[in-house]
């Protein structure tokens, strides 16, 4: 499965908007972990790794995040802003997030608990891991 934008429901009225996600209807997995990235300097980057089995969905809560995603088919780019879309990152997809303002806040939902052994730390390692899995 490729990285893709996913939509969640919004119910606006005179009091504001209620944005709702339901599990497992909204996401392709049931999250077991979440984390928030904030206070990253403008122009700063985070991520820069892939996961062997962990899946993630990224939601921008404030500001703007530009995301570059790499898999065996090449690079794709996405821009996340607050609203009703999140970015699904399957396992074995390299993600780089670039924070366009210091006020940007990113919410990440993950399919697994943290495991340092589950990280792939270079593009070369990712390509080799994928090639060995497919042979």
C-alpha cells in the first residue's frame, strides 16, 4: 500500500467545527500509540527514517508541514495543514517532515509501541531490506 492522504469527517456549525475519526473506520489500523511534535524551529526537519512494520498517520494541528515520502517507486510530496486530512505512512516508507513555522504541531498515530529495533535509519538500508524481503 502506498502513502496517501486520508480524509476525516467534519461537522461545522455556528459553534465551530467538530472533526471526528472512528477506529477502525477512519484509519487503516487501530492506533496503540500517539505522539505530538511541536516547537521545531521553522525550516527544521524531523523523521528521516522508515519503520519495518509500524504504520503511522500524521495530522497537522497547527502551522504547516511539508512531507517527503520515499518507497521503492520513488519520492512523493505532501503538504499538511490543519483540517480534515491526514497522511497515511505504511511500513517501509521513508518519511521526512519539514516544519514551515515554529508554531507547527504534528499529531502522529502509530500502529505499534516504540521499538528502536523497528527503525530503518538510511535509504540504503531501506532499499536493501525491501529487496531482500522480495527475493
